[in-house]
């Protein structure tokens, strides 16, 4: 249960707030971690652009 809580906090701090936190950015874009663990940012056109998961390691 504690592990699930910690994972939830990490997902919120990385993907939800709209702020660039720590190492959760790629070329100036805020990174998000999807439900299945994919690492992406939202492009200026609104599309999800996926990047290598190694860029989201600090978001977990």
C-alpha cells in the first residue's frame, strides 16, 4: 500500500502540475509518464511525442 501511494505521488509531481520539476523535462518540455509507463511530452500541436524512458527515470 505504501508503494502504491509513493508511485501515485511521483506520477502527480512529474506529470500533472505543469511545472518543470527536477529532471522531468526534455528539451524544455515537461515530461509525463503514461498509465503503461510510456514517457512523453505534449507538442505545440497537442500531440503526445514519446521519448526514451530513460528521460523519465527521475519522475518515478
